[in-house]
């Protein structure tokens, strides 16, 4: 896939998740290394799905600041990569139209963040990328006929091994200690009290907020600190997380893909025990596996996807992963059928 430096016009890449977003604009004379990255707040998901109006309010100043910083007068292609973006929208067409109207982009691309992560981590080569932060998901693809997404079902139904998953289990161990039940950790209880106040305060906070996954994941540093100080419960949580993420990656390595796996996301830096268990489990099941950290970020993947799309060599529409529209005179033209 072409690099952003070869793109014929300005490309805007947006990477947004549950806890924050990053925006950058590249031009034919400046690559990502020279682009300024602007950051803001993350997605908000309500009862009706993604809050599109709030999303636009969040993105508008960031995209404008990135465009001005790049020196570009207008945007050719805008790529919005976000967690579960394509599946959480009631109307992809409406978001395409809104992005074009607000930012003047000739082409808009809506992509799942697992796809932009894959492109950034493997430079569009076939293989598997497992991404772990607040949530956890893997994608195995050759960008042609093989597409296998695994997990990414959210903190209530999945995201095994994720930051929210680790935080929830750390807090559960704290509550067990508070109650005097087996399997508790006094060290994690002390950290719960220090970070959140009383156990009752935390219950009220978690169950009344929309960003519950982020609240749970905020406890990961506390679990990591306890593990580093020898807490057996905390160590076990991180090792279990590594095992779960390895199972997620394995399920994405479908027949026909090379034995190539990359990992991305800040969670892999949270604990050496998690990364060790992750690697050991994968190598046990796949001798000769090419396993390494990702080469680039999901923001870089969004920019690479935008550059390829602008050159006419981007991947085809893919339900659940990718939706592209070209806009002429304010009216979207859909390539290859309905988005």
C-alpha cells in the first residue's frame, strides 16, 4: 500500500476509540513524521448507538487544526477509523455526507479501527494483528478473500484480556477481599480505596456512567503495580489476559494466511507477565511463528488507507470493516454499490 508521501493531495487520518482520538493531516510534501498529531476525547455510545453529532463536535476543531498545521488548503481524502464504527452506525451514508460537508473532503472512508490497526502494523501485508487497549480485537486478513475478525464484542460480552477485562477482575478481587471471600487481594482493595473511594462509591460511579469500560480500564495501572510488588492475584490476572489474547490471535489465523502475528496497543506494555504469557502460548501452538510488535499505529494505518484510496488502489468495500464514498457537488457517489 502506498505511503502517505505519495498521495496526490492532502489526506486526513482520524483514529478514535473509547478513551481518546488522534488526528493528523499529510500532504504530498510532508509525511507522517512531519505531521502534527492533535488529540481529543473519545467516542460516546448511547442507547441509540454512536452519537454522531457529538462526534462531529469533537472532530471539527481537531481536523481544522491539523489541516492548518499541514499547510493544506483543502482535504482530498478523510479516513475515520474507530472502534466498531461501521457496525454501530444507523446510517453510514449520513456520516459520509456530514464529514464531506463539514470538512470539504472529496472522498470519505469509514473504517473499523481493527482494519486501520492491521494496515499500520503490517503495512497491508497478510497476517494477523491483535489490538489491545481498553478493548481487545484481532483481525486476520489478506485484504482480498480472507477476513476473520475475532472478539471486539465490548466489555460486557467479550474483549477478553483487554484493559477493561483486567480492570474488572482486579476490582472483583478487591471486592472479594472487602467481603472476606476467597480469592481476594488486600493490596488491590487498598488501591481501589485510594483511586475510587469506598466500594459503594465505585458501584455508583460504574453503573451510572456511559464510559464504564474506560472506568474499569483505569484500574490497570493499579493491578500492574500490585503485580510488580508480588501480588499473586494480580500476576495471575495478567497471565490470564496474555493467554486470552493469544487465543484471540490464534482464532484469527485462518487457513491461507501466513504465520505472521503483530500486536499493537498500550496494554501490551502494562505488564511483562502479560506479554510473556501471550508469546509463550502462541509459540507453543505455532512453531516458526513470525511474532513481533506492530510496525506502525492505527493512525498511520488510517493515513496509509487514505493515500491508497486517493490513488485508486485502496481495498474494496467490505461490510463491517470499510465503507467509502466519493462526493461530487455535495452529493455522495458510492463506489461498487451500497455502503
